[in-house]
């Protein structure tokens, strides 16, 4: 490396990313944090990651694809009733203290970028206490919703009204009615604390306009910038090529649906729709969750050719996406920015989505994918998909959308503008 490029690199701020989960054993939010780390590293930043481990105590270190990860065990805090009933999340103090130690040991880490509910607020507090820039990315609705989805009772939640708050705690947390009623003041205090923690960050990001607007509707008043998740098309293609086939022997073509097998993801509605349109393509379902057995029984009862392949790692999912005729996202809740959607598009596979959440921001119906009503026109879209030339045309437009809006080259300048503003606000210029 030349002296000039070495000097230029020295001016790039080091970044500490804090995250609840991290690859390889995680869902989309963890892979988004990893994509952020790789993008920063590839642009010359020093990058460290603090990952929480709810099943362990103490801390250790590991490397994943060249990224240095400090893993903090929070099992003791997670099991403490006093911590769980406090105003702050149970991991707050542990994260604050560990991030503070890391910042004092590594002064070149000038930006702390929190990613999630458990790892974000404590990291913000540590950054402020140590004179560093604090940036927070919101990937779901946790500042305005106890469980982060704004969805319960089989539909969209209208907000934390007296009735909704009790009903939510009964349904989501399994509390009896009397306990849910008694804990309403705690729930309101917890939400107020979360909003206060968010407000202290120098810059707050949302991954989509949908998320930003719904957070505002939920009462979050802090300024929020929209910076999307990063998807690297070249990395997606390489991972898909290198992965093993997670569904060998499956007749081609097939449809794919992937995600957590839970009510809000809408897999039961998808099975009903596929049965109603009597389409001939088999369905592969990748994911695990509490609804798995019920969905398997539903598919058998409906006579659908369906393969449930369980939870599989990121590369295998990408291969399934690449090989699928289309990827369907039948979510019922307002998806902030579904990584499944973007990853499928990145490997050149058409996507079909229910009209909820940020899918409407990403998909231009009939151009780079399809938006279908949960009650209606899936059959029409599947017929259109099989028309000569349609799949290749839509697939090309899908891949072009990812390159233009979500690839590292598109998102990195947005991140740098946010980081520079945060550093100015922190007095670190």
C-alpha cells in the first residue's frame, strides 16, 4: 500500500457495530449487520463487532469471514427477574459496560453503530459517556412496540391503547389477564425508556420509509434518516454457487417461501391461496418456528406438493432462491425491509409479495416483481410468470434494482454522510 493510500485510510473512522445476533446462526437482521461490517471493512475502516449471546455468560472472541467479533454472554441478566422488569432492557448495563471497555481500549473506534433492541441502547450510553459518535439503526418497531412487530390478534395493531396493551401481553408473552393488567404501567415505562434511549443517539436510521412512517405514527418523534440494508449481489451469487442443494430431488420448477414459521409471516394464507388457484408448481418452505407442524398438516390436508426443509444457512437459502421459479413473501405484518425479498432479487429471481410493509417501496408491480392481494390474484401472476420471456425480463429488472439501490456502492455514501454528521454532533471532527 502506498504512503498516500495509507494516510487516506487513517482518516476513515473505526466503527464498533453492536448486534443482538450475528452469522452464521441467525436470521436476516444478523446478516444485515454482517453486510454492514463487510462493506465498511472493504472500504478500509477498522471494524469491530460486539455480539450478544443469550445462552452464555462472560465473553470471548471469534472471527467470521475476517470480521473480529467480541461475544458477550447475557444469560445471567436474561434470567434475572429484576433486570427483566426494569425500565431498561435486561442487557443494557452489560452492553454499556463492555462497550465502554472496548472504546477505552481502542480509541480508533470513533463511531458506535447499534443495530437492535438488546444491543443498541446500552451501546449508545457508552458512546456518549466516552465522547464517541452514536448511530442507531432501527430494523423493526421496538421503540414503539414491546415485541417489535406492531402486529397481534391476527392483524395490525393500532397502538398501545389500554385494551391493546393488555391483550398484547396476554397473547405475545403468555400472561394471564390479571398479570397483563397489573403490568401495564411497567410496559408503558419500558416503552418510554426505549424512546428516550433512541432520542440520545446522534443519528437514528430506519431501513425503509415504511418503518420510519410507522414509527412516527407510533409516537417516536426523533429525526430519522432512511438508509436501507446492504445486499452485495456478487457475494450473493458466489454464496449461491458454493452452497449445497438444500432440497435435492425436488421437481423443477418450484416456488420458494422462506422465513420464521410464525403467524405474522402468513405461510398459512399462502398455502390456502396456492390451493385455491390450483397451480401445479411444488412449494419449498425454508425456515423453522412454532407453526411448522400446523403448516405441514395444512399442506397435507390441502393436497399441496410441499417440501419443508427446516432452517438452513445463508448460502443454501441463496441457492434455493437462485434455483426457484419465484420467491413468495406472504407476510401479514408490516415488514420493515425483508431481507428475503432483497436477496432473491439479488440472485435474479422474481419475487411475489403481499401488499404490506416496504415491499411496495421496492417492487414495481409487473416490472421487477409482483404485488398481489392476499385474497386475490396470485393465480394470474403465476400464469404470467410462466409466459415466454416474462421470468427473464422480471429477473433482470430485479437484479438491476438491487445494484442501483441496495448494493454496497449505493449505500456506503449514505452511511458516510450519516457518520460524518454524527461525528460533528459528537464534537469529533
